[in-house]
């Protein structure tokens, strides 16, 4: 039995746990909970971090004085029993040590040691001066087959072709498409053709390639993987730009065939960004998006050099190491979070709030979408997150802090659930099942995904973009900034807790948002941004955006309206978080510009 003086200590622990931490600690807590001289309601135990002291006292029958003392003791108690040093402040969720490094060796490219927030990692710094090394990196490869012409296919194929030409390599980059695909015309327009042997049937291209870059949609990978594997040459190399296929195979207890190498290069930006920055940077050595790379199988010792060569050739500014398993989790999770799903949920919530409180629709759009994708993104990209806060007036900082404090717990609640959904493969299974809806089957009609830009916020956005002066980045609205920063920091915290490296955390939570996706949304609208991404990302947005919208409306905004006190520990930890220093080392070398976007699918041009 627990001693008579211990309930207040236990309450300190429960009061301070976030939902995610409670779930992790629950097996240890259950034997103690059953000894309490009261019943602890399930809803209180799972959401204790947002419960008031009075509600805890009422639910547990502890005297208010005990609960008050428990709350005061929370920080010191948790620092010894759970851990300290994270951005969660008073809840003191332990900051699990991120992976210090993934070691790799290359006989072609120079590996560089960097330190991010005290963690040692290794990267390869890209640049056009490395293009002459590509023939050595691709030794033994005569043809690179790029399968698919969706988001990443056009960008990577053209970048590879141009880089190899600059290196005076005779390696052929060939596009492989399904027979009858409408993308044949688009590939021809980009300079690939049947006559030159650079465009052809998907299966023939796979069979004839030494390196196969599988860039078809995720659902198609899940349906066709067996046939794809059967068409690949022995000892050839399968290249992926997403961890989805590994996750799908593992969900069925399978793995890749052992007669092929399996590598990944995952640009931290949608395809149009990868191409746009490459084109912009022809006069700037190293311009492009950052990429992660991983080697899952290496049958002949070439895999690391080939993967790094691929990354350099598509224009990666920095290439950092990961595993395919970690990339699968962080990549899918990031898209459901701040990169796509959460940001769309946030702007919907705030647009509705601002207009209901009397703000005009065009100003509400500017203070939500325009603010996040313009001013905030530009500031974070060039000066960091702290610059957003520091540029506010004193009154603006208080408004920021109120929004940040109220939004933090609701955001981490949904983000934790989202990560677990990805890690358990349930999100991957959902994508696989949804893929069946895109085509007529078993007497049911097809239900393809439609564009998502027809509601009032996005229709207003068309008018705002059409009338906006060139170069106008919009206002910096403190309340919007506070909600968005809370989302960004909670995503960083979840990935940090799950032991992802800082390079992966920063790219998946910050750089891909502010240097790739948000600028396209600012220039071309939400559908352009979303529908230039993978099927998994697009489906994820449709599921998770409403979750963020709902929880922010029901919890964060209610807390603000009820005058909930600002959690100063959260603000203090935001201002001192080590992630700020790490970010500055990893941003791309040029700012993306989106004047005409003539390098993406025509149906996405829009206004």
C-alpha cells in the first residue's frame, strides 16, 4: 500500500503528465493507482495535463490544499522520476536522447561531421562542384529508370538528366510509364522521348535498368510490388523516395527480395520545389532541397555511394543519414502534421474565428493563410522561429503567448495519436484500402480525390492572390503566429521523444514547411500545394485536418476565451529550446521563388 504522505506526490505526477507521457507511463502507474483511496476517472487520467486543480480535487476527493501542493511539487518530482529538459516545461516530458549519428562511409563523397543541439551527426554537403564525381558514384550503372510522373518523378528525372549531362556521363535516364498514361505527353514536353530511348513502358524500363527509382503513388506500390520485384535485374538497385513500401511490407510480415539493394533518397520538399530550387540554383553552387538517405539492403557494397550520388544529382544541399524505418514514420507523420494536415486545420479554425468576431473575409485570409505561408514562413526560413516572436510588440507578444500556451496541449495530443497511428502501420493500411476507391471495383463506382479549394476560405484566397502586390508577404498576426509556433514545437517534441535525429526533426517539422510547401501555397493556393504531394499525404490531410480543427476549436480557443493563465514555463522553454541553434545550420542556400510554376502538372496551375 502507498503511504499516507504519498498521494500528493502521485497527484503531482498525474497533474504534470501530458497525454502521450501518461500512455507511456500507464503500465507502471496502474499498480499504484489501484491502491488510491478513491477512484481516478479515466478521462481525468488521460487528460490530466489540461484538468484544473479544482476538478482534480473534486474527482479524487483529495483536499484542495493537497492538490495545490501537488501541483507545486510537480516540476521537482518529475525532473527526478520522468526526466527534464524538454520544451514541454511544467509537464517536463523527458527529452529522449536523439540518435547521435548513423555512421556511413563513402569512397566517393566527403562525409562531414556536424553538431546539432549537442548531437553529433554526419552529412554530405551537396553542390554542383560534385557533379564530376557522379560517374564514380554510379559505377556499373548504365540506365536509371524513373518510374512514375507524379510529384517527385518529373523533378528528379530532369535534375538527374541535367546533372549527368553536366558531368559528361553517358548514363541514360529513362522514364517508365503505364501504357496509355496521359503523362507520356508531359514527359515528352520535358525532353524525354521514345526515339532517344529515354521514355517507354514501365515494365520494360524496370527490366532494363540498373537503378530503378520507384516514384509511383504509394497505393500503386502496394498493389504492384510483387510484379515490380519480379521484373528487376538480379543485383540491381531499388530506389525509393518514401518509406511507405517498407511499412506496407512490414505490416504483412514481409521484406524486400534479398537479390537487390534497397536505398532511399527523400527530398524534404514536394517535387515542384525540388525542380524549382535546382533551376534557380544553376548559378549558385549547392542550391536545392535537403534530403535524407538510407540504405536498407546492400548486396554488393555500392549502395551508399549510389544513394549519395542520387542525392547530389537531384540537387540536395545537405544529405543526412536515416533509416528507411525512421523515414517512413517521420515522413508520413510530418505530412499529417504541420506540413499539410495540421496547417490546413489551423487556418480553417482561425479563419472561422476571425470572421465570426467581425473581421472581413479577405483580412481573415491574410491573417491566417497569408500570415503563415508568407510572413511567418519567410521569417523562420531566413532568421529562425525566435525572430517571429522577437519582432512582435509587447502587446503582440502577450497575444502570441496566450495562443501558444492554449494550443500546445491540444496539438501534442493529436500529434501523438497521429505518430502512433503511423508507427503501428494502421495509417499505411488505410492508404492501401483507400487506393481501391480510386477505381471502379466490385460494382462500386470510382471515388477519386477531388481538389480541396472550393470552400469560402480558399475562394477568398483566389481573390487575395489575384490582387496582392508582387512580393507582398502579408501581415504578422500575433495570435496566428502563436498557434502555428505551438504546432511546430509540439511536432518537434514528438519526434524528439521518438528518438529521431535533429536533422530529420528540423527538416520534417520546419524546413520542408517554410522552404517548400508554404511558399507554393502562398503563391498558388491550397490545392496546388496539397495535390503536388503523394497520395499518402493527400489522404492524410483529409483525415487529420478536421481533427486539428476540432480540438483547437473545442479546447484551445475556449481556454483563451475563458482567460486561462499563460503557462510561462512553456514560453520560457520555447525561447530557450536548443532546436533554434540547430535550425540555422540546415536551411537551403536560396529562397524559393514561384513566379509561373511551369514545371508541374497543368491541372494544378490554378490561380
